[in-house]
């Protein structure tokens, strides 16, 4: 058996402080301790940035609870989401979500554009697929869809690329996070084959 293809060990860590109750993942058992340390530092950096963004330090009324989900853990690619709910009073709190897609062999953390071949016009292609889903799912947009950002939020889940938006970005709050799954086979001609998404084709 090729041990390099085994899923990565995941440890659930817990931050428990006044007004904070957050679970986050820690990678364990990587062949390279430096890469393991580097990727775990990236996860922690994201968690801390989310806590700051939700006003924990500025507003002493703010409480934050959070957790994570492993979306992909195969072929040396880990893709995960961190979700934090903050409440400062009022009708309801607000949840934010962030994600990371990482190569556990090289230590690279991938932006969306790094999944696709250079000059492949991936944004235009993804925009077309998302527009088709908006129409077919009859989604009640808050404003016209103008396309994804260069640093658009995403994660990989097996053979699908999941493009997502934050609350209120596209849809009313009651609809939650808008998710748009894109099959790898719908974009296989522009995907980097040995990249994190391309590897899921085989």
C-alpha cells in the first residue's frame, strides 16, 4: 500500500475562554514536521483572523462559538472550513465561514486561481456555471450577480469545487450561505491536472 495516499490525521483542538468556545482542526502525523507546523500555523492564523473580524476584542458583549468541517482528506490534499457564529445582541448573530485547501506534501496553500491553468479565463468559466445554477435554482438575489472575486472563497469536496459566498453577499439571510458545486469534469480542460482539484479526477 502506498502510505502517501492515506488520509491525514486530524486532531480537534478547543479554544475555551471567556466569550469564546471554538473548535479547530490540527493536522497530525505528516511526514515532514516543518510542513505540519507550517500548515497548522496557517489554520491558527485563519482562526485568529476570524475572531478579530467578528469584533471579539472591540466589543465586550460579543460571544463567539465555532467549529470546523473536513471537506477533503485524500490524495495528499486537505480542504477544510472554519465557521464562527458571533452574537452581540439584537435579533440574531452572524456567522462567517473561511476555508483552506492545502497540499500536505509540499505545504502549499492554494488560492482559487492556482487550481487552474494560466490564462485559462477560469473566472469567466466559473461565472457562467454559477449563473446557470442561479437561474435553474431560481435564487432570489439581493442584487445582480457580477462574478466571483479573484480570491473567492472555495473548498474542494471529492470531485466537486464548492464556490461559496458569505451571508448577505448574494441572498437574504434566511437562505444561509450560497454554495455552488462545480464538477471537476465540467472544467477538466482548464484544471491543472496534478493540482489539488485535478487530482480528484482519477
